């Protein structure tokens, strides 16, 4: 009887964890975003960052240079912070419209865990949804080399 209850508990727990992960990504307008939507572009760069990280702030400025590039989708994945913190930070940075539209809130740090991010900032390069490589900086030479 105990084994059956433990097994049932584990099944229910795994279902709850799976649904929590699936529901943990939102854009700044409170719209849910799936992982598949994030990686749908043929060339995607996930920029995993936090507002408290000074290196992230520098790299955000560099990422903004490539935001409007039609060949590459840059998604700004904020890891672990509250919406109000990220919204206030984005307002103070006066991000361009394409930067604001590309901010994803990952309150549970699902993306950071999925790609084993150990430090901020981290750029994760994907092609057709497949992982290519990662870097802690972004520049045109690196983009040209990877894509």
C-alpha cells in the first residue's frame, strides 16, 4: 500500500513540475510563451541575463545593435527576477521596441537549467532549434563565425 501511495505521489508531482515548467515563461505583456515559440526562428540567440549583473548591462547594449537584424532572432531571457524588477529596469534603459518585445521572463530559470548556464551573461546560439554553442559576449565576428 505504501509503495502504491509513493508511486502515485511521484506521478502527480512530476505532472505538476512539468506543467509549472511549461507555464513559467512569459513576455513583458504577461502573455505565456512556449519554449518552442522561443526557438522557432532558424537562427536564434538566447541571451540569459539578470538586471543586477553589470556585465549583462554592457552586453544588453551590444545585443541591441543586432535586435533589428532580420536574419537572427535575439531573445532576452531574464532569469529568476520578478516582472516588476524587469519592467522597471527596461523602462530605465529605454530599450528599443524590438528589445522590449524580445524580453522573456523566466522566473523559474528553466532556460538557464536546460542549457546549464553557470554565469551571467550567457548567449546561447541555436540553429533551427538545435544548440550550437554559447558565449559570454556577443560581437559581429562571433555571429559570422557561428552562422
